[in-house]
């Protein structure tokens, strides 16, 4: 084989390799998970190339412009150069009439298969490692092509927009459902994720035990007098009331009350064992209410209306019941806890 044919073969390999690299990197750049990339770039010791890749994806239009320019340089300019050189080589060997059409068809098929389809499939499958390894090269190409890219940005302002990571409740719900269908996460985990967003749509009024059904104790009554009431009702928390129904003196734990009885302290009143109460408005969102339970050991809140009147009681278990899926919307109509 003459040196001319060897040079032609080498040129074909260069064009195919360049086109394949550009196509594979482009597919990887578009397929890489932006959330995963953000997590890798935000680490104290980020993975090699992660921060560079994150910056490139933030200006995705500019990065894709660099790749498209490079890819078309191989596909269009390279093919033109190959065609011209191949015509000259085949003419020198006196078989251009047959060889040149066959070479053109073969080159087109090779560019489609080896320069586009196969590398894009591999780039999509190996998105993260391919994108990370190519990030420094892309950054260098971006610097070298900066004048041309800036000119394109003036002509096409759309490519200058930054690509910010964002999401919303519906997207997270859909991702959780998809992960459950694919077996990546458990079905109950996906359901709980959906329930978390439901907390923002519910209020204390919908989950509370209303005043008429709330466990209450007279603050002036002794534990001896309340013994039977405490035995008959297993509510973990009791609202301690004064003479007026809206005069809430505190809340008392059933465990503390029964312990005092066992310790022969039955002469004490419910008020003596009451803990300070925290009032919450009936229209408070349940997600905010849940965070309030972390501030103290009390597991109950007294719900009041806009006039400060006692309208119900709600515990952390009522909120957690929503997350566990035990609560149903129909129960909210009666105001009872699950």
C-alpha cells in the first residue's frame, strides 16, 4: 500500500475519532444528572473536574456552541478535505471512477455509525465519567474559541442564558413515583415523600381534637378525685383548665399524674403537676407546627381561635400520622385526630 493511501486512511481515522469524541461528550454533557453534579461540586473535597463541569453546565449554551463548532469542523470541513484528497489519490492510482463513489458512501456510513450513533449511545450511558474527564479539555477549547463564541452570542442572545438548577413539588413527586416504579426506592418511601408536601396544605384545625372531645382536667381537683378519670381515659396528655372553659392553666402528662398517684401524692392537684402550655393558632400550617415540637419535650399544643379561645388540642402524633399515611381527609371534617 502506497504512502498516499496510508495518509488517506489516517485522515479518515482522525475525522472519525474527532467526530466521535465531540458527539460522545455532547451526549454526556446533556445526560449528566445536574443534581448529582451539584452535590459532587459542593463537597469540601470535590471530585476531579466536578467544579469545572458545573461551571460549564451553568453556561450550557456557550459550551454546546464550542462542541458544535468542533464537531462540524470534523464532519463538514474534514469530510470536504477527505473527499478532495481521496479524489486526487484515486486519480493517481487510476481507479477514481469506481473508488471515489464507494469511498463517499463508506465515509458517510462510518460517520453516521462511528462518529454519531455509537459515541452518543456510550456518552449517554457513561455520562458522568465522560463529562468529568472531558471538562478540562472543554474549558481549554472554550478559551481558544472565545472570540468566535462571543460573536455567536451577539448574533444569538439565547445561548447566553445561564442554566440554573431548580425544581418544584410536582417534579419531586414525579421523580419519587418514577423511582418507586423502577424499584430504586421503596413504595412507602415514595408515598411518604408525597405526604411531606401535604403538610403545607393542612392546618392545625384539620388535625386537632376539638375542645368537646379533648381530654381535660379541672386544675383545682386533686389526683385522688381524678383517679378514675385517668384510668378510664388513656390520652397521654391532658389540658388543665381553670374555672372558665377558655382558661387553660397548662398541660399535664398522664404518665406524670399516674406516677404521682403511685408515689402517694394524691393530695396534689392537676395544676401542681401541669407544665407550661404553648398556644398555636388554628390556621397554622402543619409543617410549621411540626418544627415547633422540637423546641421542648411537650408533645401537645393547645389550639386557639382568632380571639384566643380554646378550640382544641393537637399532638405531634397527629402530624406524624399524616406522614405515615394513617390520616385521611375525611377525618378532618370532624376535626378528630386519627
